[in-house]
């Protein structure tokens, strides 16, 4: 049955032909499989990544203000009890390990943190019609590049936001203003580097802008509904509530990311500018 736009939304009809294929794409089972795989890897890799960054900031660089900025960032993505849970356990892990967390251990944790990029590459290659995925070794190399790139961008965000860390709601608003361009850069870099082909940069630039804006809107939605959602998930999942919360929102963010990729790949085909194999 075709999807019909309600008459009350008449002013948006001109956008509907561009939006409808993306919504149909998001309804595909395969897309949900990719998004759940990405979300599961985020659940597994997110905390090791946080331990590395926070330990480096605290013991390697000695910047307690930036460390506080990391906690502001965590509460921006996961407000309420889940954010507080993450901050408490991150502080415990970092303080317990102390300086005993060697650089070798950090490298191992970074290797664990790059798992999210393997299913993402497969999904992006599928979107762009790229038949061949990278080998495991090649994927690990490009994934480490992206881990360091994302880590540096996120580190820069928390460093800039660190003076606001003690200002309560002002810190949240300040971080949101700073985080948008960084979110855009992270999405753009992933769209650009991860597919196993050369993709048209102007289209992925526009897609990254839209996805970054959508992520900020979803974070705002999470801020508004978290008490109700947390109570509901607590009732249904008990001690796993925080894991399920992280998994749920990671799944939503993954869907938004793949939606932007689908839009850019579709427009590229319409304009006769498909992805090109690497030379």
C-alpha cells in the first residue's frame, strides 16, 4: 500500500518525494540488522573508549577541567540516571586503574573500541552498491584511523566545553552549541573514509549536516522523555536498564546515520555520480 501524506501537511508535500524512499529504506529488515549490529558494538566499545580518553586526560595530560567536560558530554547523550550511572562507573574504573593503565593497555582498549566500524562499513558499502568489502586487516587499519579521528574531535569538544562544566544547565546548553559541528565532522569523516570506494563529497557533506541536526533533535527528545522511558525500561529489564538504554539510543542514532547515507547514495545515482572504486 503506498504511503500517503495527510492533507494537513500540504506545505511539506514538495519534500515528500525526497523523504519517502529513505523511510522505505529504514523499514527494510536488513537495515535494522545493520543498525542493531552497530548498536551492539557501540555497547561493547563505548566504555573502553571512555576509559582510554579519560585516563589519558587525567593521568597523561593532567587536565581535570577536560575530564569534567567528558562527564558533561556523557550526560548530554544519556541524560538522567543512565548518564549518572556511566559517570560513576567511569570514575571508578579510571580511579581504580590509576596510572597502572599502561599505554599498551590503552592500545588494546582502542582496538576493542573500533569494532563499531566493521558493520558500518558493510552497511555503507551496501548503500553505495559497492560489491567488495575491505579485508579484515584493511578494515582494522581504517577503523583505527577513524577511532583516533573521532577521539581527537571528541577530545577537542570536551576541552572547549570544560570551562562550562561547573555551570549546570549552562554547561549543557554550551556543550550542545559546541557539539553540533563536531558531530557533523564525525559523520562526514565516516561517510568519506569508511566506504570501500570514493564517494562524492558535496552530497555526503549535505547528508552529514542533516544527520548531525537530526542527532541533536533526538538528544533533545531523550532529554525530555528520559524519566518516563527509564521507568518503563526499569520495570521491564531490571538490572539491565542502563545497557538497554544505551543500546536503544545507539540503534536510533545508527538508523539516522544510515538514513543519511541512503539519501546521499540515492542522489548520487540520480545525478550520475556513483561511488568509484579506489585506484
